[in-house]
C-alpha cells in the first residue's frame, strides 16, 4: 500500500485482522505503532490491564488504575477495577496490558 506522504515503503506484513481497516502505507503503519506501542496486543478475559485513556470520574483520584478484563463485546472491553465490584466499558486504546 502507498500513500501520498510516503511513496516508497518497506514492504512489512500487516496483520490480517487489521489490514482490512487500515488504508495507509506501511511506513505510516510503522510510525503509528512507534507512537502507540502495544495497541494490537492480543487480550483475553482475565488479563490484568492498566486504564490509561478516558478514565471514569471515580477513578481519577485513585493511584491504582489496574483492572481485570471481565468481558469482550466487539470493540468494547468490560473492565473491573481491582478495588471495586462495578465494571466500565473501554475501547482498546484506553488501556494497556500489564
């Protein structure tokens, strides 16, 4: 794939699950992943994660922003913070795997 910014590209392989959603060149892909490391790591139910993005109001005062994935529903991931029993819905970019 090529784009107007980077006419020459390296020819790296883009994973099949994201290739259909990705419209840029492979150089743009490399640059984006340097800025967002670990975005496409495989996560599953039971993994421990750190909430980094759109933090709910009641979590902002807490030092420990770790949680456990309880359910994966398409683009949303239900995460239960370690210190409480309610769940919050977050997109994949709003947390990172520990």
